[in-house]
C-alpha cells in the first residue's frame, strides 16, 4: 500500500532529499521544509520506494498538500 507524504503546516520547500526510485526506510527524511524560520524534516512512516515527488524547492505548501508517494 502506498504512503502519501503530506504537508502538516504552511511551509516552504527548502530541499528535496530523495529522488524517484530511491529506497527509503522508516524515519528517513524525504524533504526539508522551512516554516517560521525553522527547518523541519519530513520523514516517512513506512519503508518502500519513492514513486513520485510532487514538489520542488521554493514551493509554498498548505496543510494536506501532497509532497511525495512511497510505494
């Protein structure tokens, strides 16, 4: 089952830490966000392969926006 990694708060994408096709483990960070001058790593809750990345650096995210899909 695929895991949809979503934004939890209004934030800006600072850096993409993975590429499509990369294998990730539980608690691996996939992107670094910035909100209110704090850097916030977004981590995955399940192991798998990155099947899509739906953001790019500089994107402003709203709560619930899709960041990536892990399958």
